[in-house]
């Protein structure tokens, strides 16, 4: 029995509308924190976190936290057993890099490796390591998760 080190996914923190206004800064530093570039980053972060839809996905077998609704890139994917999501990030998994393989899919060939729940070793889906065509390169480093293997939790 190995050591179980799980990361638990927290409800997202919210930035206030003007997070820099309470900080007493002067000169160049002040113009930096109030520059449009910084503001754009903050605005994007607020947009990215969707409070009304934030739910945690856990392994259906052992309820280890895996990912959240904020990490969904697309709901429009399929795997052998049915519906799947393309996810930006997943925690508490094992990437089986020693068994990576080329797989032919509808959109082309990909170098992928399967991913497992790190606690119960259930196969959850796969990770795209390399895409054959350039227009599919956005999937590289992203994950497919089988909806039959996960459950929503709080
Ligand atoms: Zn599990």
C-alpha cells in the first residue's frame, strides 16, 4: 500500500473589483499595478472563474478529487464507453508514460498515454502528448476524461 497524497480542490477565491487600490505604492510601481496589462490579467481571471457552475469532479470509485468544472475545455468529446470531456488540468492521477502509444482518432493521429486514479488505479481516460497535425496541437498536454469514471461532488 503506497502513501496517499491527495490534493483537494478548493472553491475558487474571488478577487475584488479593484484588488490593488488598498496597496500603498508610489511612482513606477503604482503605474505598473494600475497598467492596462495587469488589469487585463485580473479581468480574465474573473471571467475564467464561473462561480455558478463550479463543481468538483471526483473518481467515481474512490471519490478522490480529480478536477473541476472550471477545467473543462470542451464537453463535446467521446471515448469508447461514451461521453467524455476535454480537460485543462487534472490532479491526483498517474500518467502512464511508460506505455504511451500512437492512436488514430477521427481528427488524426496522437501520441497519448492513459491516466489512472492515483489511489484506486481506475483508468480515467488519457493525456494527449503530441498531435500529428498542427491545428490539433491545442490538445497537447490536455486530458480526456471518461464521464462514466467520474462523479460530481462538493
Ligand atoms: Zn479512484
